C-alpha cells in the first residue's frame, strides 16, 4: 500500500512573509513531483498578532481550495484563563483531516496542518498541540488500515551541504549570527527543503565553518538558513513523526 504523508508546521517567524512561505512550499512540493499543497489551519482561534495569519488573511491568500480551517482540532485551553496544558476541542475531527489528506492524495497533493508554535517540543517535552493532532490522525489512519505518516515540514533526514559565502558573512556567523543569507536564490526548492538538523559547511577564502541549520526562511528581503547553536534542534525532529 502506498504511504500517505501529511506534514505539520509552525508558522512562527513567517507572519509578514506568507507569500514567500507559499512560494517555498509550492516549489518544494513541485520538486518532489506533487502539486502545490493544501494548508490546514488547526488553531482554535485566528485572532493573532502575526499579520499574515490573522483572521481571514491566510485563507484569502490561498483561496478556499487550498486553505481549510479545522478549529475543532485546536487547543481549547487557549480560550481559557489558564492556558497551561492541551485539550483538543474535538478529537474526532482527526477523521476529517485524514479524509482531506486522502482526497488531496487523489489530486497528487499533500496536506500541511499548521499552528503558530515555533517548536513542537521544548527540552524534550511536548509544548504544541500539533503533536496531539498528529497522534490523533495517525490513530485514525491505523483504524482504517492505512499506511500513513506525519512529518514535521519539510521532512527528510539531516544532510550535509556546502555553501560558499562572502568573508563578511563568514565572519558574522563566527561572531554568532543566527542566519546565513543566501539571497534571491534560484534554488529555492533545494534550500527550502533542507531537513531540520542538517549541517552546512561554509567556505570563504580557504576557510571552513560548520553549522547546524534548518530550511530556508524569508527575512530582510532575502532567503536565509536559520542557524542553531543549541542541541534543542532535536525538538524539531521528534514528537510529530510516525
């Protein structure tokens, strides 16, 4: 049986660059042989400060065929005075997410279900309800006998890349810069699909420097690879996949 894949995603840091986010996701999926993905909003509330994800903004950008709001899969604790912990509003709605993923697969598309949290886990502990959503939809698939997996976007196993940079960028990364500019890249599909926890070897004037990175993000009007200086990058890789 062919395996179906659904991706989870946290949009933290993308609030002012949703057009570039969609551009990157579309480029990555096309490079993998799929049509542009369908985004599923699993927030219980869309009243947020991130402009591109506030209210109807992201849905208006994508249109009704590529954006679905499944608030029943949201964390209802967000609506209470005590926001600690997680309670999925309606766990049975995982069946709806699975149905959508299956329908998308018939059209050669895949689903990305998202919320606003940067990390699915922090210090090894679950801190985002999309982990629970992933568990619920996998359980629904298992009940139906489906070969189904959930993976944190963009998926893939950590890899090793090499990148030539200017002396100025090289020195700034040595001093602690938390991103590596790659400009207005024509290789967007490649850099936007860099698996979390990958290693990039920077080269400049005969020198080399190694850093742990993730997929490209849009910042300061150009694409850049986020740099991680702590072992917590593992939090991106666990808790969702299965």
